[in-house]
């Protein structure tokens, strides 16, 4: 019978793979808590219409990358390609869209795109949503959070790009000017950019086509259409946080999701190569109404965990690891009782119970390969005397026989 492999772009992660994940996830959670942000968990499966209405039915995510299927009731369901829409759906459903809330979440997202370094078809994001907060103070708070992440995870060669997309009227005026400017160049545009021109002109600013970027150089600038207060916000953010991070005002930054309004930003690192963004976010004041809720100003961000972990300098603490070896001729229930007493005495230590039927010599050989500092040996003699032999695996210190109580006290102090 043929073996079944994992789906392309959906990797398995083992303990050794996750050594670099856990400290980053723990550090992020700690930072979120210092900003008094509460956790939320939403399903990975939602109605497809949620993403069509939020992300935008002209986006590549909805048109090409979303994992969708019809259930037994012939309703279209999708694996979530991003986290914000599910959070907004939840607060509307629970009638929380008329109060202020701050949420964080962490988990897998799914997009059918070309697998590449730091981005797979199943990938992981951490996200922040500030709900019910008007533009101003919440924007500064979220940028402060981004700076804390860059500093707390010791990200090198980082840069924070910011821009402002303006209000509804200024966006409309700029879009009209951009469309008029680009009309003579339509024969030089690819199919994707022509579609953007017809459905969401601002997205052309995010085009990856080098020819289009050359055309845009002489086109209208968004900074000339947004209000003075919007420009002041950008300048104030740059002045306030410029000593903590390199901040650049980028008038072509629009982000890839249709729901963004107002401030948008990306944290990038040159260590990531061409796809250099590891945090992205912005304001989305109209999203709640788009999804059937009440008017609710909001701002948030998403963190690409695979990318962040690849450039983070945070490392795990040296885990204290010990091995418990039972080498009795028959199964000794007391050995498992003692091992459990040790674990309860000090939960900061990893105690690995060797469950094989190998010889004591083979078990000690395996224990040395695990980087354990000590082996606790419980053989026939120890079972008779109700003792445990403690052997150092890192030096030539003579092994010691201890009573069970002495062994527990020793374990507490390691």
C-alpha cells in the first residue's frame, strides 16, 4: 500500500523544530500582556462570504489562494486566510461591537500560494486588534507595540514603513486622479494591474511589476490628497518613535487587504530578502459595518511567525533535563511513583523516563546523548533498599546513593 505524504506547503513540526518557536511565542505573549491585551480564539473554519466581504472579492487571496469547499448543506466554507475577519465576526455576533476591546490571537492560517522560505500554505500568525478606538491614541499605542516587539525579540536590520490612506473622500479623489493618470499606460499594464485599476486602483501602488513602479514614479502622490491632520499623524509617529526604530514614510504602502483605511504600516528586515515584511497592519474603521455590524473604528496588526522566528535573536533558556532509569528485572511501580514525586517537586525540570527494556549500559548511553545533566537509577538493589542512585552525566563526580526523601530534596535544588 502506498504511503500518504503531507500536503505541499503544509509541514510537520517536531520538538527539535519548535525549540526556536516556543521562546518567541512566549515573549510575544508576555509583550501583549504588558499592553493589557486579552486573548481571543476563533475557529479556523468560517463561511466563505466572511472573507469575500472583508478581504475583498478582487483580492488574490479570495480569487486564487483561499481554501474553500461546500459542506453537506451546500454552504461554502473556507479555512481562514487571515485572522482579523473572524475576530470582527465574533464581536458582532456577541454584540460587543459597541464597546472598546483589545485582543490578541495566535494560530494557523491557510493560503494556496507558492511555498517559499518563511511562508507556507499553512502558516502561523499572531495578531492584535484594538476595537472601538478612534484614530489617534490607539495608533500610537499600536506603533509602540511594534517597537516593543522589534526591541524585545532583538530584530536586526529592521525598518518600520508607515503611510496614511486618507478618509473616504480623499481616497476617492486620489483614486480618480490615479485612474486618469494611468489610462494612457493601459497597453503596458499586465492583466492583474488592469483588474486592480478597474476594481480597486489603490492596490496598483502595491504592484510588484517593475515597469508599473517606473510608471507610478511620475504619477499622483497619495500624500497630496490626504488631510493635514493625517500627514501630521505620520510625522508625529516618526518623531516619537524614531529613536527606537528606523521609521520611513512610504507613500506607496497600501497593504494587500481591501479593508484598510487611515494609517497602514509594515515592519521589515533586510535579513529576510525580497519578501522582507514580518509585521503588517493598519486601521480598518469600516470593516464592522461591511460585515453587518455597527460603526466601530479599529486598528490592528498581523505578525508572520515563521518569518519573525527566522530573524529573532531570542533563544530558549538552557532547559534542565534529567533522565530516570529503571533497571529492575521486572516492572517496578515504585519507580514511576518516585519519578512522579520528582516532577511534582520541581516543574522547571524535564525528567525523561526511559521506557525501553534495554540494559543499564545502553540506557546510560542514550541518556548521555540527550544532554541530560544527571541520571536517576532505580535497579533491583535500589528497590530493595528504597533508595535512588544519582549519577552525574557531565563530569566524573562519583555517583551517590540517596534515600527517596534526599533524592527529592536534591531534585528541588538542581
